[in-house]
């Protein structure tokens, strides 16, 4: 009767000590291996203190079973019970690492490595580890000795004898000793090769930084030289053989597993380059070909094995190049872009579990620290540490990082690295993914001291530290710029003026002195405005730096803030609406047009918020026209009414430009729009709708002021050219025709006078100088051109077209579409135009020849003198004119029989021609790509320069800004121009075949 009660009592004690399977644990404790000590209170307490008591107990039983005999088993038990240091170390390892438990089961006497507890054993270095590996005479014995040394490091780690930084340093020292032992074995196996060369092994990455993980690739670079009197080529071949053998000794799997992969891909040219180079070859590569990331990698270079004198020469030679890296063009952007690429390459299924590479992960801390080191380490040697935490401490001590930020980042990095260590320690596998099973999460949480509710506490702590990293990793670079101009708390160190200038230049600011003045004006003082802007500016500075003109972005932000800073909703919008601040930063630094539109009425910044739909998007024609007509009706006279209409137009032009810029650049939450054609259609449709609504409002205002509610003649505005095709750009004029028809009983002269007065007044009011951009109304496509009357009756149009119409006028009518005025009159005009633009029998050969003659004459006469034809987006080969005339020729030839061609829109007509088999799919795609690209370039030029243009800008900074809008990163202006030429050349080939040869 006692057994069940006793079992129940033991069962309860085991539960209380953290066992998840008390029944299995009780069976193991009752087994022959542990029965002599099953009731020992110290043993149960020690097991309960481990990360996984069940795993620790199972590992202990396996170790006891593996002992060579009863005497050895009793010796282990006696030492375990009597010596608390051994008990804590051994059980701690067994409860944290199944892989090391396997090692102990295979090598049952290795537990003795944990017995000694002398001061010199607490923090061993390379020398101690070399002694531990000295007797390894082959790769298998080297693995065994390595694991034995690793056992002692893990024991000190899980017991808290060493902290994270000390553990990482010990792992790097063990790696150093292992590389030396492996090279010793390789040299012993090939003494002739060893005699020919000097070979230095340079540790890179975490090994070079003295901050290695339990399981990580050990990154290295090899430097080789010939010994005196030896042939250099033979020496380098010999060094390559030694290096390759050394790598295999460490990497290959044997009966004892592998140690870790040795990765030499950080060498010049990566895996495509020679494994071993001479020192002069390394220097030649770094001086001429190396990319920014390669200098960033060299921050951690450290000679560890082989010829240490040669290794020191290598480090001394490359060090000056490392500290000049920040002077490279687009340095900061290059580093940040590389970080983004890392995130983009994480599989979607893993990003939520990724500890190292995901946003808020370890790599964010490391990149931020390295970026600051490269910028400021040129002038401050105290920053030149390869160890992340040491470098972070030095940055804080020098005032390059705020002390509070550095403290928070240090704590977050230590926690995340500790998680990484414990995850890897369990199976000794290279991974950065947080496990998913509750058992694994429980063990991980307990190993980090989270005992009350390990799984929930671990989730909370991980999210908290990751959030700190996400919040700080970019601000780390920008916040001290504000501290340099703001009042600091006692004890804080200010970023020096020189250091602030260095940082701003690295960010791409051309005038750092002006930037500092703007920051001082924005961030100084104790007002609520200054406090909020100090919070926002670190992030905004990063977004400005990601543009082609950071100086303009910061200046424009200051102007907007000066205008709106006392408006409560402005700062609240930027602080609380996630998209608004980033949208504003993109808009302010992308060129002149959008900021100019915004500065005329800064309250339009409110449009940049998330909005009702959750995204920034243009308004459609109906709501626009409704708002403008309502404003016109409220106004006192035509001037006031049209001023209100132009104000709406300016605001909505800004909204459209903002949508276009944000869609082209992308944001942190929304990638750039991949479909360039969609952005072209969006801008063309939005600007055309806005122009039509503005004309409708202006027409209403003019008629109301001059004639009350009824004009003596029916009146309609017909959109032509890009306006009729819904393809207007930001700087386009509004091409139109004006048509009227006298009302019943009204004299034709009276009707004509009224119509002409309406046209004249509309054009005047839309061009009155004001803060709003003018809307130029161009009627030159009317019959007889500039020589003909501005406005005609419908009958007059009919008579003219029937009797006098030229082929170019019929071609122009392909774009005709009513945009304002009386709808019924507009429809009748289109009915009149249809037979002309879509002739029933197609075009005669003479008409085709005439169109070709006109096109050739236009190319010859209208291309500006000195312009590069290959880069002229409108008249150059493969430009807009080429594509549009080719499409229009197809429309006039086949429009009567093919309904899809009867559209005013170029891309729609091109798609219809392809669907009808009039053009191949490949040719249609080529023309469409060229037309979209040319239109995007024109839009970009207007956005960047603030004035229209048909060619790429000559100013280098403007050219870079056009490239950024088109998706070309820093340093890729040449690629942009080459791509445009290639696209236009291919399109011209299609035009030559279809337009001139068809």
C-alpha cells in the first residue's frame, strides 16, 4: 500500500522540479544506474535547475551506461554527488545539448574535462585550446578533441560562469586553435608544399570579430607568398593545396561528424576567384574592383593561423582602404540596400522565426554598428574593433551613439545572441530559426532563466528585444545628428561638428553645413513641436538619404514645418499615421514639382495620410467635378470661381504626383509598383480627369457671370491629343477643339460672339498669374490651325471636314473625345468625326504616303538643334511619336472593321491591334514598352525639374533623380541611358517595318 503513495509523492516532486514526463523520469531514477542516489536531494535539485530536466536525466543515464565498468560508474556517481561544480556543469550541459550528450555517450571519460575548477580553467584562450588539441594526429581525433573543448565552453556558458561575450570569444579562440591544428595536419601530410610557401589564414566574419557562434561557418581569406628562392606560381599552387586540405579537415564528415564548414567566399571575386592570392594581388583587387560590402567585411579581418607575420602585413595593407570606404559614392545607400536584399531573400514561411536576418534581428544591429564604424573610424581609432559589442560601447563613449540607445541595443543583442547560442547548442546544428514545438521553446526559455512560464515569457522577451532593434537600428545613425544641435542630458556626449559633417556627407548631403542649420532649427527648443520633430527626424533623415537629393528633402521639410508646425493636426498626422511621414519624405526629396505644389498650400500634406481606403490614390472624375462645381457656385464671380477651381487642380496635381512618387520609390510597407504601365495609366488618367473637371468648372463660371444660367448657344469642349487620349503628363497643355450650336431662335452672329467670348475668357482666367499653376488651353489642332476661327458651329465643322479636310486633320481626330460642356453636342461631334478617322474603306495608298511624308518632315524639322535624337523621348527614334503614329496608322486603316481600334488611348489601341492579329505579340510588347518608358521619362523630368522636357536632364543630380524614379539605384545612370537606347532602338525596328514598310 506504500508504493502507490510513495510513487505519488515522487511523481509530484518531479513535476515540481520541472519534469514534463515524471513517469519516465521515475523509471530512470529507479533503474540500476541511479538507484544508489535516487533519493539524493542535491541530484534532483540540480536536475530541476537545468534547461530540460527530462533530457538531462536521460543523458546522465546514457553516460552511466557507457562507463567501461562498475568502478568507473561509481567514480562518476561519487564525484557527481560530492562536487557541486561538476554536478552543475555536467547536468547543465546534458539538459541543454542532446548533441554533447551523444558525444559523452561515445566518449564516456570526457566528463572528466569538467571536473577541474581552477581559476585558469574559467577563461581559457587560444594557448589553452591549442594544448587541448595538440594530441590530435588525424581529422577524426581532431573532432573528438574539439568536442571535448567545446564541452567545457558549453558548461561554463550554461552555468553562467561566462557571459555571452566571453562565450563567443572562447568559441572564436577554439576556432583559431582548430584552424591551426588543421593546418598543422595539412602541412604534415604535404611537407614539400609546406616548404615552398608562406600561407596566412585571415579570419573574417564572427570568427574574425572574436564573437563566434556554437555552430557557424568559419569565414576565412587565404594569403600566400613564395619563400625566398621559390617560384611564385609553384608556391601559390602549393599554398592552394594546403588551404584546400585544411578546409576539408574541418568541413568533411567523418565517423565523429564534422567540425564546421570553412567558407572562403569572402575572398576577392568570391567563389570564382583563386582560393589563395599573394598580398599584392589582394591589394590590386581591393584598390580597383572591390565593392562596398567587401570593405565592410574587412572590418573583422584578423590573422589567426599559418604565417602570422604575413597575416599582419595583409591587415596593415588593407586597413587604410577599409577606413576610406565611407568616401565612396552612395556608400550609406549601398550598405542599406544590401541589408534590404538580405531581408527580401528570407523565405516567407521563415521570416517570423528568423532570429538573425529578419527585421529586428541580429544583422540589423551588426549592420548599424558597422556603418557607423566605417563613417567615423577614419578619424577615431577607438572605433576600430571587429567585435560588435565592443564597437557599440566605443561608439557610445565617443558620442557617436546615444548612451541610452547603446545600452538598449547592447541588451537586445545579448539576448538575441543568447537565444541563437542555445538553439544551436541543442543539436550543434547551424540554424537561426526559432523552434516551433512547445518542448523546444520550453527548453529554450528555461535555458535563458525564464522559469515561471517559459514559452510565453520567451515570446514576450523576444518580441520586446526585436522591437527595440527595429526601432533603433536606423535611428542609431541619425539621432546623434540631432543631439549635435540639441540640448543634451547631463552625462551625454555630443557628436562633434566634424563627426556630424562626416556623417552627413556619407549620407549624400552636398551641403552639410546647411543641413546642420536646418536640423538645429527643427530640433532645438523645448516646445512640443521640437520634441515631436526630434522623434521623427531620425527616420526622415534615413528616407531623405535614400533619395537623389537629401539636401532638398531636408530643406523642404523645414519649409513645410515652418508653415504648419503650429497646426496641431500636422504633427499628429506625421506621428500617428504610419504612411504619412514616409510618404512626405519621399515626396519632398524626389524633385521640385511636388514640393512646389505643396508649398503653395502646405495643408495639402494631409493628403499623405493613410486615408479611408488605407492607401494613397488619386480621385476620379465624378467627385472632382462635383467639388469644383460646388466651389464655383459658392464663389462671388468668375475670377474667384476659377481661382477656386485652380486651387483644387493644384491640390489634386500634388496628390497625383505623390501617388506616382510613392508608387515609383516604394515604401517600407509597400514595394515599388512593378507594372510601370499601370503608373503611366494612373498619372495620365488622373491628370486628364483633373483637367476636364477644371475646364467644366471654368466653363460654368464664365457662362454664369456673362449670361446667367443659359448661354445663347450650346457649347462643348472636345479633348484632343494626349488630353483626349487620357494620357496627359504633369506639364502637358490641354489640346482642345471648341464647338457650338445656336439655340432655337438665336441669331448666328450673336451665338458666335457668345461662344468666342466664352473661349477667350476661359483661356484668360486659366492663365492669370497666381500661386496656382496655369492651365494652358491649346486649340491649334482646329481646322485651318492658327489661321482658322477658335470656335465653329457643328455645321461649320461638318462642311469643312467634308470639303477641305486634310489627312493630318483626320488623324488628329483619332484622339477626339468630349471633355466638358453639353454632352449631346459632344456626342454629335464624335459621330461627325468617326467616318473621317475610321474611313469605311481604310486609307488610300496616297493617304498612307502623305502620313509618312508628314512624319518624316516632322522628325527633320521639329527635333531641337543639338538634341541627341536617340534620347529624345518624343521625336527620337522609337519615341512617343514613332509609336503613336504607327498605332494611329493601324487605326485609320482598320478601325472601321475592328471595333477595338476605335479608342482614343494608345495602349488600348495597341492591345486591340494585337488581339486582331494586325501586329504580333512581340512587336506589340516592344512598342508598348517603349511608349511606357518614354512617357515615364517625361513625367520624371517634370517631377524632378519642375518644368516639362522631352530629353534626359544634363545636370548630374537631376539625372540621378530621374533614375531613382525609374527604379535605377545609385551609380546606375549609365544603365538607365543604355536601357532607354536599347528599348527605343528595338521599337524603331518595329516602326520601320510596320509604319514605313507595311
